[in-house]
């Protein structure tokens, strides 16, 4: 008789954003007259930029002609895209990353969920708390996290690194030594960043203790301050301890188009074994490449027109971030984030729990946000709003919140 | 100190098709004057059909306008596509499959590699031999296959079901009871099929012993004979024991466009737990949906124009299959397949091993095929040619082979 992977049964409830979607649908069904503004899930609202649309149409035309048709893509991505990534995102910044150290994928969510597969089940993970749920949940599925205590919402075998107002939302080096360290800066959900000097400390620490840093840089395009690193490979020694995950979702609006990449330097080894080889094997066996037309769209992100149009798109969202942050501050909320990230992190008022504030905000302002506790125990009492709505909706949401 | 998943180190050599690609590249580099014809990897050559191209352009236009832009797709796929699949591929055939039992993905290779994750590591798998390498390799990575004997090319904990000329390439019920049974019909690589009565025996067996059949129906569109089932859900009782994998790669030329789906009936349970829930959780956590534009392309596959154009495309490839099969038979080869599948399976001449014949064919006819032994020990002494080339190349390849 077959048996299931019973690690799945340890997962408490459903994926955070599925729960939010269900709650919003229920509210909307019961209140069809109310217009709900969604500043919850980090989904973008601006259309794809003209340079990207043009690249897509042109690639579709290629697929219509046998002479230019593209079948299976190279396992690790087309050269044209890997070269553009290596040059623009790394070499032009003075970082030593070659195009064959880049693995093109269908997005950073998949990569951040799949990357743990190449590591031993015995490895111990460290995560920021609060944190993007995929890191922990996929390790639960793999059987790496021990047992769950529903009271404290803590897994017995996970090292939590609290990020709260007390430490300015920057994790401190853990007391217990981890094998895998998940870091995400600019941070989801807090919108916080760390400086290059601070990140260098993490790289030095990982090299010292023999840990791998899985660095999620999905929000890199939103960095506005000078001393915030755009990639972990700005740090000396990162080539022997870091894997970087990047997304096209937030800098180019690809949430529904799906493209991302992972960088694994060839110097990152366990004994003689390059992690690069393991990921190449996984990619070649369990994945079959991103669509040609989407990879061509990704290439357009790096064209002169693409860069200009996307800078304007990022500026549009950051204007929203400013609107939210300043509006909430005016309304008396304690807020952070929103300067180098499209996320605003606020303290819930009147000692409400995160989910109480979710319900309160939905009920009284018809605005959807994300409960901080959904990202981990230290997120309790916090709440996330995103800058990815339209400007009009963002302004309207803030007016409603101020009136609450 | 972090550790790797050392199951990866057990994998012998590289993924089959990567090895072939390397060998062909080396030959081409050393013989730049020779024109190589590739009838090896199952990649298509015909361009996307006009109905699909039109759907893609139209979806790209939608992505250019904020009013019709699409961000994150629903976890399990858009309703429009799931409804089209449920109706056309199941309900119209009298099979009871609902649209919410369909999980849209970026292809059957990924699904066939990922599906084992929802099962216990203790489960024992049974595979046809020869077989599509992804089934075994992904179970190796998960630690489910025991140890590898390089001499016999056999994994200690895998149940092999030989499919050779002796049993007409149809597997027999295994002596040892498996937990997970991988079946693929029409078969890759042999091109063989089994009748509905034969498949019903498998379904009855699986229900009796408490096994799950993972049924890969990627080549369903090539079925030309009446008594060959188009889906395992034609069989009574399949809803309690079967998962079906489907691809858009072979019926619609999506090898470089990436779309597939998995069917998990809600009646398929381990105790109280629906496998449907586990896969939904995996999909929601480790995957983020197929691109909107690609799902719209998938919808066009089911339009009246799409169906007509794709029937012509399948007929084109099946004309190639006939050309290969008849040509090889004329040249004295023992051949099978090619009637309900785009694959022709031939016995290597003069007791050559599969790789010897690969080299011989590449050297003397400059034709690339796939060594049968790459698909498993019982594939030794066989060779696969695919019908996915152009008609001109197929005819030319056969002329060269006849002259050898």
C-alpha cells in the first residue's frame, strides 16, 4: 500500500496568500456593494513595458515560422539572456559572475522552493522572522524542520532570527550554527535593508562556519540608497558561500509572465562537489526551461528602452510607497520600509493581533493587507501593505484608512 | 558545515539527452562539412499553428494594457483552460473528471519529476524497462531507489518491468508489489501501446494492491487505432488509483512554449488524505503558475481552428513515422512503434550495442538517434528514431540509412 510524504501533514493550515484570497472572496460575496482595494499580495498592476511587449510579439512571430521556430530551450537558459544578466546585473557592477553560473528559471518562488532539494535533509536552516513563507514551508515538506508547536508557531529544528523594531529589522548572527541561511534584502515582508558592511559580516560568518547563504534579491530594483548592496556578490568571499535568487516579477512586472534566475558560483563547493553541478542536474532532470518567448521578453528588460521604461515603472510604485508611508505616519501609525522596497511594514494599533487588524481593515476600510504573523511569530502585531497597486487606489486606500 | 543531498552523487553520468547533445556537438565540430540530421531527442520542428499564434499575440496585447493585464495566475491554472481540458480531454470522452481535478503546469517533464515528492521516501516504484529517464532519476534524487550496480545498470530498490519484443513491449504485472507504478502509453521510447482491456487490468491490480499508477499520456494525440485508450480514466476504478500527466508539447508543438497538466481525482486517497490536496499544496508552495499568455495559447489548442490545424500537424509527423518505419523495414531492420506514437523502435543490426549503433549511425549516415540502453537495461540492443523531424530531413535520413 502506497504511503504519502507525511511531512505535508505537519504544515499548519494553507499557504498564507490562499487564506487571504479566501477571506477576501468571502467578504466580497457578502458585501457586493463595497469596492475592495488590494494592497495585500505582492502582485503588480502596471502593464508590461512597451519594449517587452514588442519583444514578445516579435518572438511569437518567430514561433510561427519553421525557420525561426524554437523547441526545447537549453537546460540552463538561452545564451542571449544569460549573457545579458551576467553583464548587466553583475559584471557592470564589478561582480565576478560568468554567464554559465546563471540558471534561468520560471521564477524566484520556484527556485527558492526547489533550491533546498540539493542539500541534505540533515541540514539545519536559519530564517529571518518574519519571513517569506516559501522558505520554511518547502523545508517542512522536505522533512528538515522538526515538529511544529501551534502555540508558539515555531518549528523545533529551525533557527529563527527575529527582525523587529528593536534591531531595526536586521537579523543578528544566530547563536546556534546553521547550515543554510535564508536572507532576503530588500526584505519581504518588512521592506528593511542592510548595508554592504552588514552583509559582508554575513558572508564572512558563512565562510567561517561552512554555511550557505541563499540570498533572495527579488526586490533589488527598488534600492534607492547608496550603501545598500544590489547583490551579495558585491561582498568579498561570496563566491564560496552564496547562492543568489533573482526575479523579473517586481522590476519588470513578470508576475504573470514568469521568469527568474539563480546564480551559483562554481567556487561554491562541498568537498569536491560543486553545488553548480547539482543544481544543473536538478534543472536538467526536473525542469525543462523557460519559454523562448518569455526569455526574449527577459532580454528586452536589459535593452536601453527597457531599462528606461522599467525605471519609470519602479518610480511609479515607489511614489505609491511614499504615499502609503507618509499617509500612515500622518494617521499616527508606526511605519518602516518603503524606501528601498515596495513594502510598508506597520505596527498594528491598539495591540490588535495581525489577523484582527486584517479583519478590521477589510471591514472598515475595505482594504486588503497581509497579516505580519503570516510571515512568522515575530511578525505578530505587524502588518504589510504593498506599493504595487495603482496610484489612484493607493491614494483612495490611504484616505479610507485615515478616516477609520 | 552544510552537506549536500548525496543521492545526487549516485546518479550515473549525465542526463541522457545532455550526453547525446555533447556527442553530436563534438562530431559536428570535427566534421563541419557534414550535415547532421537529428532524429534523436523528441523535439518538434513544425511551427506553432496559426490559431495558437493568434491567441499568443492577442494575449500579449492584453498584457500591454493595465485594464487587461494579468499578474499572478491562480495557483492551479486559469478556469478557462481547466474547463477546456476537462471538457475536451475527459468529459467529451465520457470520463468523469472535473475541471478542479486538473492542475495546469509548465509541462509534463516537470510534473513527472515532481509528482514523487508527495509520496513517502519508503515507497517502492515500478517502471517499464526501457523507460523515460526522468521517472527513475527523480526517484534517485529523492533517495527512493537503493544502490546502483553499474554492471547491470540496475537500481536495487526499483522494480523493473521489461518491455521487449518477447512480450510485444507490454509490461507484465510485477511479481513484487510496488507502491507507485509509472506507465506511459503510447510509450516513450518504444512507441508501443496497450489496449483498453490491458490497461483495465493494471487499474484493477493497482486498486487491489493499493498502488498508485502515474500514467504519462503525453503522446495521446498520436493514437490512430480504436482499442487504444486515450486516457486511463476510460478505465473503471481509475479514479481511486491513477494520476494522469499530459503535455502540450507533442500534440501542439509546445516543447519551447511549456505547458502541461496533471489530473488527480479527488477519490484518490491515502486514508483520509486526498492526494489532490497534497499536490495542490505543493503546486501552491513550490510553483507559481504557467504564464497567462501560454495558458491562452493552450486554450486555442481546443478551438475548432486549433483542433483542425493540430490534426494536420500530427498527420504530418505520422507521415514521417510511416516513412521511417517502412524505410527501415525495407532496409532489413526489425522495427516496431510508429503507428500510435511518433517513435520508431528498432533492433540494432549485427548485435551492436545501442551506443555502438549510435556512433555508427552518426559516423556513416550523419543521423542522430537515441540509444535504447539510455532508457534502461532492457533497451540495450534497441534504438529510437523520432518522427518529429521535417519530412524532407526524414526522407533524406532514410536514404542515407539505406545506403549504409
